[in-house]
C-alpha cells in the first residue's frame, strides 16, 4: 500500500453538470499533486503542502479540505 495521497483539483470557469455516472467535470482543466508520506502527516501539514504545491498565496486564497481517510492498514 502506498503512503502517497493524490489530490486532483478541477478548475476553470464553467458549470458542473450531472450525468448518469454522477458529476461530469470533462469541461474543466485539472491538475494532480501527490503528497508523499501522507500517513506521517497531520491535516495541517497536508494543507500547508498543498498551498506550496499549488503555488497558492495564503493572503489571497483559502483552502478547505473535506475527505474521508482510512488510516488503518489491512493486515493479511
């Protein structure tokens, strides 16, 4: 199991559409960033990493993260 955590952000002015599979985001551009060693980081550390990774200025942007993360490791 990888300890990396992928964030995919969709951006560009547009309208979110809904299709048979759920949300349709094909008209938006996207960028993916990988947070290394995510299991070792706190939520605040991941937020700081994303600000740096996406080149966001804290005085101009706010970042809210809503996610479900399973930190349990499956042992077989």
